[in-house]
C-alpha cells in the first residue's frame, strides 16, 4: 500500500440532494479511507452532512444544465469557505469532481497549491464550454492529471478544454446490491428508478406500458419536475406504483425483487452506473441504446438495448423479456460477472496509485 495521504475530495453538487456525482464522491471517499488514507469531502450541503468527514460549504441553488437541475453553490461565501478549508487542511492532493462547475470545484481548481486530479463526469454539448473555450482551456491547464469516467465524458471534456485524459470507470458497492433481500412481488415486475425529468425517459416507459399484460407491475422510484403530470397520466392504471424517493436499502431490495430494471434515458448519461447497480443486484435490464450505457453493457450479452425515445420498441422488448425467463437468467448471470469489474475498492486503489505517482 502507498503511504497514507491527506486527500481533499471536492464535489460541486449538494450532498443532501441525490445525484450520481455525489454518490461517487462519497463512495470513493469511504473506499479510500478503507485503504488507510485520510479523506475530507468539501461540498455544498442543504442540511446536516450525510456522513462524517464532510466540510459543508453552504446551501445550493438549482441550475439548469444538460436537461437537468444541478444543485450548485456559486456564491462568494461558498468560495470563501472552500479557500479557507483548503488552507487549513493542508492536503497532499486535491481531487476535484467536475472541475469547471462554478462553486467549490472551480474555486479549488483556481486556488489549490498542491497536485490536482480532475474527474470529468459530464457527457453532451456544453454551451459554457463553447462560449468560454479560451478561458476554460487556460484554467484546465492547472490540473495535474485529468480523468474521464467514459469515452463519452472524455470527448465532451476534450471538445471543451483539450488535453489528455485517463479513463476510469465509476464504481459501486457491489456487495450491497448482490446481498440485498429481494422485495416481495405479486407477479411480473418492471422497476424504474431515477429523477423524473425528460432526459431520463420515464414518459417513454409509461407510454410503453400499452404493450404489457395486465398482470405486470411497474415500480416507479424517484421524483422530479415531471412527477405530478405523469401521475395524472397514469391515475387510472393500477399497474403503476409510485414509490417516491427510496433509500439505498430499499433501492437495492427493489432491484433484487424486480424481473426487469428499465432505464430508458434519452441522452446525457456519461456512464451507466444504474446499469451496474442492476447487474450487481441480479436484475435483467432493458435500457436505451446510448453511448454511456454501451460503455457498461454489451448489447444482448449484459442487457437488451433499444433505440431511445421509441416507446413501441421499448414495450416489445419488455414484453418479450418478461415472457422469457431463460433469457433473463442468461442476462443476469453475465451481468453479475460484469458488475464485479466496477467495484468501488478497485476504483479507489486505481486513484490511490494515481495520487502516489503525482506526489
């Protein structure tokens, strides 16, 4: 093992609001601590921090980006708290997630004095990158090393600021999902989990239910700006069960209990971490055929992938797979093996080796 390091982990998004980057930051910090390193997470927080070793930097405001709302803290007070923490903690290395997002990430990029690792999660065109390309390129050069979570994320970052990137997957706690006790069901069950916004494709799934038999249950977890309208749309359909936000334990149990995890995102997914979670839980997957999901699941080996925003194709894929247990079992077996490749301990060790090489 490398010598213990003092690591500052910077997250631009509020830790009290569910999100993929937030989950990665907290999970990676825990796994690095398991390796013997000291990790302090610096991030906005709209309530009590979700765990110890977090320095809250203030409340967030919602910012529309990439078809979603990002809870960021771009105000001067958050910047001052970030600079104070960087000065007081005397980190050996600072790891910045989404380095160019206004708030703690951009502040840490500009004012840190130790080696800097930047991880880029975003996929898809960025108006800010395009308009401010000369400026963000110069700022990006402060990074000692650049990491992207997928080829799609690398391409997005490269188009904005250029440079070389190491590609490292996102990770999950495989054991938490693989050992979850299945949630009981009364028949064939499809599970959707994610934010209820256009790009996640929940509307496509609800249209696709026309192809499903009357005994099929659709679990819908999460919330978002489209929730109320979609609930009205399905008010007369008892097959759709609205679960609201679920905690990590229930999420894993629902995945383990469902016959199919349906993930019909339209775009903007740089890495299919939700597919990895479903594979670890032993759930067959029907998802959109988009680059971020192909980075995780090989079509027909680990998941059934269909054209995005095609409710007819999605409905037929769900119906066919629900009727074919042998095929579901094949996908589950291959998926469990694939999920092991994305274990958080493996990711933490890869980053620990990077930190040591930079110091």
